[in-house]
């Protein structure tokens, strides 16, 4: 698909650093269980590189590092407030057009008989 988006059927456990554990596991299931007749929904994953590029392009890397340097990790309220601030920055930052286009194309490949696909959106951490 692209460096930003990868079809689940192209993934395996070696891809955990690239797309996270849940996505890599889904790829493994598609590869190994499909031939046994077990239906595993298809889909696509956005990559860790895409997320890192998003943070860089949005100018958030330095902002996040600066906030973390000043954070009192023993202060639960400060942790919650800083987490909320990070979420706000991410939500407010625009996605690069290329990334938007990659996601749109990947979604459109999931359409069945011209009808939009029903999807589930899940996080998939690269390290837990």
C-alpha cells in the first residue's frame, strides 16, 4: 500500500515494531487461519513511521519533549493534565495530505459491492 498504511494480510509477528502487536497478530491469523476456513476480518494498519512523521510534521516532537522534561511524574494531577494536553495537540494537528490519501485509498479497497465498509478502529502499541 504505502509506507503509511499496510494491508493486514501483508503482516506477521515480525512487524510488531512497525504496526504494533494487535495488527501483527491479525496479520498472522489471516495468513494462518484463512487456509483452515477460519474467517478473520481484513483491513489495514497505519504504521509507527506514519505516526512519527505526523508528530514531526505537526511540530509536536519538541513540544512533547519539553513538556516531559518539566513534568513532575510524582504529581498525578500534572500527569493527567499533561496527557490531556498531548491528546489535544494531536487532535488539533492536521494530517499530511499524503497520509490522508493513503488512509482513504486503503479504506476504499475494503468496500463491498460499492458499499462503504463497516470498520473497527483499534490502537496497537509497538511496545507494551
